[in-house]
């Protein structure tokens, strides 16, 4: 029965059907209980765009109609992840942004292929785990994830999943099908994190169809694998922040270095109880566990400040406060879309060599890319190659948004794109992390609306206050 249901979601498709559009009235309700009238839409795209007569895949989206008498090109929201749902983003913390941008144009919350309501395989995630009692290092994590990915790929293939269809290029071509179905001469792109990776792919493949692009938390064409040097630079920025706030003593980096050296010499143990099963475990906290916990905390100022409160206990030899990190560090889930997208985007040989050199001397080692896999590690997934990852040129207006305390997507990623973007402006949010790139200051939305209305913006630095 399950196989039948999956087949119903991947249907034979003609080129005409690929550009068909279904819309129906939809009472959209946000998580906080507020509601607004919208439209629920479906457009069917080829599973493989090179085979337009082959199987099709329905993509679903919510359209919030513009309040403007003369709306601009539709604004399409591209969620991060990969694997994030655009519809759920609109339902949660970004609800106000979606409503506000209606002042400019129709705003579309898209569930990309393989996500949310556009996922024909919603129940096929595979879990991987490393026993808490085992001493974890980077090699063990990579081997574990690679083995889990190979097993998951075989399971998914049996269930009818075409992993090779989940690439950023296929998803970019989905946007072009959506544009045609909407009857829009151009699109405005609004992406964050992985959504910028997708937006840049659309710019490369269909740049003449882009009116404006707002890209926040940049993941460039060759940024899927993160640079350890960016995390090192962020730790240095945090030292400056903490000194300015009056902190005295040896400094953040020396404190972390001392803890890591101690753990490398001798792991610590923490007694844990599984809240679901009531089972007791002894977590053997390794040097790599602390490297990863530090890196994961750097995502956003709020999470890193919470991590900093743990340091005095760790320095006293008490690692129990680190227990909430245990499951996050030692287990995870693999989904078809997210695994395949990242593996297909991969990493160039030059960047891979750079990452290895940086990791060898970085305080946090290889924690920036835990268990990262390439196409050859995932059966059924092909590498998109250097034509996908190479330098990008575009002549459309692009607003790049970065946070100086973003531990996921460094402002350097945005600057690396500048040579190929002839009409780019960079809005740098001083004090913002990865989760504060749109809503940490009301001036950000003001800049976004002005940009989408055609105002030429200049490079700018805004001081913002991160939430505690």
C-alpha cells in the first residue's frame, strides 16, 4: 500500500501539465493563532527536468496576495536546510515578514521538492547513532554517517525514491516552471542559508528571469562544506565582544584550548538517563564532542552565550552541564532530500584541500563539517561538478545580508560573491547571528522593502541587539 501511495505522488507528466497551476482559497493560520486569507497552490514539475515526459512531482505553495495596486514581480521565499519548509516558515516566526512584504508584491511560501507538503516520501528518514559509551572522533563520525547513508540509500531505492532527482539544479529549474505557471515575466527571490544556495543556482541558470534577489546568510555555490577558518575568526570576534563587556582573565580561546587539551589526554564521563526509555548511560565526553558542541553553539549569539555559562563548570571538571548536547552530538537523521542535495552540491577539490589544511591547525578541528558526504558516498547521487560550483556572474540587483556573529554562514561568503555581482549591496548586521538575519532589527525589513521597490542600496553596517 505504501508503494502505491508513493507512486500516486509521482505521476506521468506532459510538458503542458508541467506548467499547469492549481489554486484554491486557503485560510492560512499561523502558529500563534492569527489567520489570513491566502491561496494554496500546486504546480507539477518533472521529477527530472531533462526528461519532461517522465514522472512528475507536485510542488505545493501558499500565495499571499499583494496589497499593492501595482505589485512588483512575485516574491518567492526559499527556505534553508536543505530540507526546510517555506510554508512552515511562514506559519512560524516569519509570519509578520510575509504579511509585510505584501506591500510590494505577491509573496509565495514554497515547499521545495522533497520538503514539507512537496515531499512524496515523508516517512523515510533513517536514524544514525554513535553509542555514548564510545570515544567519538571525526573519523568515527564520518564512517558512521557514511555507512548509514549507504544503507538508507538502498532502503529508499527499494521504496521508489530517485535520489539523483534531488539536486539544487533540479530545484532551480522547478522555480522556472513555477514562474511560467504563474505567468510572471520575472521573480523576486528571497532566500536564507541553503535557500541562498538555491537562489544563486537559479541566478546562474535563469538570471534573466530575476528582478531582484535578497539573500541572507550566504551559502555560495562552493560553500556547502564550511571553512574551519571562519569559525576561528568568529571565536576571535567573540573575544573582542566579551572584552568590551568587561570580561577579564585568560580569554575565550585559551580557556577552550585548555579544556580541549585535557579532554584529548583523558575523556570525562557523565551519567545520563534516557528520558524516553529510562535507561542509564555513561557518556564518554571526548575532545571532538567539545569541539562540536562549541561549533554548534556558535550558530547564534543566544546559543553561544548559553554555552559560555557552562565553561566554569567544565573548568572545574564537572561535565554534567554539557549533558543536553549529548543526543545532538551523537545521533541524527538522514532524509532523502537533505542528504542528496548536499552530497550533489559537494565541494571542489581546491576548497576541500583548503578545508583540510585549516582543520589541521584549527582549535575546533574538523567540527565545521561533521559527517559531510560527497556524491560518491551516497549511491544514486551524482556530483553537480565545477560548472555548478564555479564563479557566478549576474547583472541583477542583489541584496546580501550577513551577521557578524553568524556561526553558519560567514560574511566572507557574501564578499566572495561580489566580483561576479555587478549590482550587489551588502547589509552587514553587527551583532546578529544566523537566526537574526531578518528580524533582529526593524530597519532590516525597511531596507528589504525599499530594495524590492527599486531603490538602489549601498553597502551598510547596522548595529543590532541580539536576543539574550
